[in-house]
C-alpha cells in the first residue's frame, strides 16, 4: 500500500509525467513486493523558487533542474537489501523512460503503521482485516 508523492519542477509534458509515474510504479512492483494494482501517487510540479535542493549533497555529480523527489509512505516494512535493490531498479527504469539521470533521483521511505491508513469510508481497513 505505498503512497508516493512525486515532486519536480513545473514544465514537463504529460507523456514525461506518465513515464515517470509508470516506471516508478514498475520499480515498486518488481523490487519492492508491491501488487500491480496497488498504485497511489500524487504528482506535484513546483516553480523553481518552490523546490529547494542542494545541487551536490551526497551525489556523484551535480543535480540538474530535472531533479525529482519521490516520497514513499509504506505500511509493510522492507529489509535494507530490498530497499537498496528498489533504489537501483528505479534508477534503471527512470533512465530508460523518461530519461532521468541517476543523480537527479532522490527517494525517501517512511513506514506507517496499519492504523495510520484509511482508504475510504472513514474506516481503518488495514486493522479491520486482521
């Protein structure tokens, strides 16, 4: 049940955004044990003065204006190895389409507990299933 917030600078085409969304989700499915139908994302395009990021912090090359931040909230914890494989797979997929450089991809993962989710109807479905 990951929920992903995708943040980038304004100006990308709908096709670019679709490729970004599709390949990020593909990475979740292939390397993060996410069901294909479990897709929840929001895309936020910001003006340059609204997206502040260090161009060189912990990066092999400077970040460009194509920098993309993926903030993923998950319910089921994953191992360190799974997370590392996921990061690598996402970079591969996004390099292919829409063509994002590895140094322009930042991913954070936050784990929420089962009672922290309500998918609809004002209910806590994840704890009602237990």
